[in-house]
């Protein structure tokens, strides 16, 4: 595993902190939206656990900078090529709701998606295409990146 602070959880924490700050400085939105936040966060955590366990069972890396030993297309990976990043986006959206900052959720989630797409997804998919050229090409054709 490469030692670097450039990991998706760091970006998630930073953008989550921005959502928290918006909620502290300019709280908005009805309480029912804030109440919806924790279940959305829990859904994201559940999806993340499912995806990580799927990778661990396949004995391949979870590290976005790591070298894959297997192409995983089962579990949540049959629905999305990036279920862990999708889970992160759910966690961020739910946190913004819980922080009384629902209007911050769309730009923060879009920003997170743009950051991970540029900084992680592109290189991960290049490594998968090199390691599993035919299988990854077929997987890419049948499975969307996010949903």
C-alpha cells in the first residue's frame, strides 16, 4: 500500500467538513430532511461494507492505488463499477442532510464524484484494463460506472 494522504476517505472527510460548516453557518431545510440524513449515511456504510467484503473475499486490493489481483464483478460490483465511491457519495449526501445543509449536498457530492473520477477511477480502470483486457472490456460494456 502506497503511503499517501491522497485517498478517497480524506476527500470525503474534507467535503463532509464543508457540509458541516455550511450547516453551522447557514442551517437550512426542514427537520424531516435532517432526519433522513442518518438512514442515508447508514445505507452508504452498508454498501461500503458489502463492497469491501466482496473484494476481501476475492483476495484483491481495496487500496485505490493498489494492483488488482482479480477482476471482481459480483456482489455490488455487478450493479456499479465503483460501489465504494457510490457509498462515499451516499455518506456525504446523508451527512449534509443531517447537518441541516441539504443545498450543500448537490455541489459537494458532484465535487466528490469529479475528484474521485479524475484522481482515482481513471487510473484504477487503466490498471484493470491492463491486467484483464478482455474481461474488463466486457465488464465495462455491461456495468455502469456509478449506477
